[in-house]
C-alpha cells in the first residue's frame, strides 16, 4: 500500500466482453457509491481509455497507465505471453511488481493472466504454483473453492499449499476467523480417494489450519465447510457442472412457468422471489476470482461479467490489499514449514 | 435369457432404506402396470420375504431365492464381501453367474455390490474393471455418465473401455443409435487436460465410436453429447456437486416462495409447474445405475429410492437383458481390439 495506507488498484482496461465500458462503468460505480479511499488506475491504450474516462467524468480521479497493445480473447495464451510483452496485462503486472500499484484486476483471458502474473510477479516463498479460486454460493452465504483450473495435476504438497492460501484469503478478504478447511473427496471417511489425497489429509490434520477432513460435492453448498480444496481438473469440472445444473433448473423453471395461464399468473406474483433466487446464484454476485500464491495481488473478473459483477471484483482487490493478504500468506506458510 | 426369450430378473430383497417393502411394492407396480413378460424372483431371508410377498398377493408370481444372511448398510464393504458369503447379494450374483437368472437388481451397499459382482461374475474380455454409471438430467432428456465412483484412478485404457461400455449401454437399454461420446475435460480444445486424457482422446478418435471430443461440465446437461466419460473420482464429485446445487436451488426457491403473501399466492398458482421441474430433476426418475463391464447384468438402485425409483431400476434391468447388452459389449470390445 502507499505510505498513506491507501490501496492502489489498477484495472486492465481491455479484456472481457464489454471492455472498456463495463470496466469503467464499474469503476465509476465503485467511486461514487462505496466509501473506499482507494486510488484507481486503468491500464491500456491511451487513445481508447482517455475519451472513455472523459465521457464518464473520471479523468481527474483515474490515472491512465499506458500500454502499447492488449491481448485479445482469441489470442492463444502461451503465444500472447511471449509475443505481446507490452500488453495491458504485462504492463499492469510489472506495475504491481515494481510497487507502483497494489493490485491488478483483469477480465482478460484467464490462461494469459495466470501465466503473465506468474512470470512477472513470481510465487510466494514455499508456494510452487499460483492457484485460481472462486467463491461459490452455499446455504450459509458462500464456500471458497480452489483450485478451479490453474493446476490440472496437483501433488500432496500442492493441496496443502492450496489449503493455506484458501484459509488466508478467507481470513483476510472476508474476515472469517479460523476458516474450516475440507479436502474434496468421494466420501468423508479417512482413507478414501486418490493417493495424493491420502498423503495430504494427515499433513493437514497435523497443521495449524482448522482442517475438518474430507468433504463431498454436496458439502460445497452446505454450511459445513468454508474452504474446499481440490486439484484444478476436479475443481474446474465441479464449477462447470454447477453452472450447467443451475442453467438447466432455471431454464426448466422458466419454460414450466410460461406453460399455462395459472403458472404465468403464479410466475408474475412470485417474480420478486424468483429474481432473488437467481441473484443468490448469480456468478456476478460472487465475481472476482483471486489468483492466489503470487507475490502481488491479482483478481480475475469473469469475462462476461456485467457492471455489478466487475464492481465485485474491484471490491475483492481492495479487501485483499487492505487486509494484507500477501503478508498473511507468507506468515502462514512459515508456520506450516516450521511445523513439518 | 430363458429359452422362451423371457428376461428373468432377480431382486435383492434386502439393502436400501425401505427394504423389503419398497422392493416388493416396486415389483408389484411393475407386474401390474407394465406390459413386461419378465419373470421375477426375490433373493433373501425366506422368513422375511414369504409373508411380505403374501401380503401383496405376489406369492404365486414371484420366486424366492433363499439366502442365509444379508449385508447391512453399516457393514464395511471389504469385510462383508469376505465374511458374508451367504448374503443375498452373493447368492444373487451366483445365480446370475450360473445362468439361473439374467440380472440382479439391488439397492444395497454400492461398494459391496460392486466388489461381490466383480468377484463372482468377473469382467468381460478386454475390460479390466467394472464401472458404475448413471443417467443424469439434461435438456434433451438425459446424458449417460460414467464412471461415477467405482474407479478412483483410471488409465487411458480404462477411459477407452468406459467409452465402449457407455456407448453399448445407450444403444441397448435406451435405443440411441450411434451415441455421441465425449471425454469430460476442462476445455473443449484438443490437448487440454491430464496426460491420461491426452492419450485416450486420439485413440477414441480413431475408434469406430461416435467420439465428439472433449466436453466440459456444462455440457453434461446440454443436448451436445449422449455419453460422457471420466474417472470415478471426477464423476463422483460432479454427481454430488449436481445434487448439491439442485438442493440449494430448490431449497432457496421454497424459502423465497413462502416469504410474502404475493409469492405464496404465486407459488400456489405455479405449483404444478414447480412440481414438474422437481420431477424432471428427481433422481428417482433416473434411478437404476447399471454396473457395466461385468459378465452378467447388475443394476444398482439408489439406497434411498422410493417405489417409483426402484421400479425404474427394474425397468433398466429388463431393457438391458432384452437388448442383449452383454453380447453387444463383447462385440464392441472385439471391434475395438481389432482396430488397434
């Protein structure tokens, strides 16, 4: 943070379906409606960003960090990382590395954002690979779920590191004291699952984390657990399965509720209730997937996020900075290393 | 099948939450309401089954296959397999192996049913391990999903075998011509995912199966694919995630729809529509998880299945027998072996 203890948040002006409009509208919403004292910047092509900021009356409040190019959604991440070194993500990550800004928020290509952030910011001591995480809806508000796709194969070491990262994040960004950590498995009994899990479980049991043991897919949405850890393949499949089921149910509901006059009238009367259900399950409510384990704060917004969703991602970045997520994670990894 | 081409279906009279009542009520429903010519038997303790059949007026139509004991839901599968050799599942599997019956249906402990069936019936030529599969709801009616928990770790060979088993099942039991087979992955592009998947994908591409490539979690519920293949860890997590989300959505909906007078009135008017949504997503509608790859037909009913759900499992067994699933799978495995 700056010397005045003010979080300095840099937004990627490109990337995502509605950039730069969604990005800047969300920024304007954050500046006008929240009590944050954070300082904001937007990174990208000046000729695009300057008039867009002016049109929103934000020219005086928001700094432009110029970049010569940007990564398009159609660019292959591996190639974009090497060939577009003056992209807004590259420039933004370097600005965070150099201490000019505290956090980067981007709705750009996840693979490229992850690879560039890792390359430029590096990982924290004791952490082999960064992780991608998401808050998913649950009966008690939400469950923090990681890894959701950054690491296809995970060793027992990686699972333990994910548990530390997830626990630190919930404490720092959401203020959850002593978060309950579970390992995603195919049964709750000890000794279930893959060899990797069987080695990770006792290590977590002996650690200072609040490890509650194995949890199942159903527990993700319950009030049993706060942080659920798995490898990125399983996490990605679970997350997309969740989206698929939600779409199927809400789609079926919509069809059924317009099938007869009585149902239509019913739908009309219960419209507010149905809308609240949709909002509770909406990814934009839970937008802002933090990239964890990096020596710098990076938050990924969903590429299709609306203004409200992108504003959530900005809020996540502010909370991570203000709560000192990086310092907390370094400390927790030290405690973990001493205990082993 | 018997010489008269009549399917002979043996039900496990024990196992499951409501046995033997649910089992026998479902059997009665099948006998009275369906046009099946199948012959039925129930396997288990005579002193329990005899009066229960009599009370339902089924004594003359249903044969009792006596067993000396049965496996309780609290028995550890590994121990039950070895110590309870006169259990209803053991006796039933032996009766199928010896050709006295064509199929065994059980709502008992999944682990025990799988282990005993494998031990007694063995796998088909070319198939290393049996699989557990399930039909899950989708916009086009359903997607056949395997493995859902029998095999935690799968090699590329296993994934290919699962694809053959799933494709044969859909053709035989559901009459789907040339089912579209997909590999569950974290992206649809070639070269995504684990090493195991990267090896399995080109082999499926070259096979005679209708392989459409990688699919994602969201595709499970779409009309893009008929059979989705993954290892048992991923499948089990996806299935339980699906259940968890559905419960969360329907629970939230219920709460919201009783929150105000207008919503209550709305819920009343749309009651039929909401009920249809629930039915469409109900596991009992899709009950009957076939154990595939065995040299004999075994169908697992959900332990908590109601009469309607258990009756679905009986129907699945009848269709598998009548369509010659075993012979079809042997033939498909031969074609696969010749092509390699």
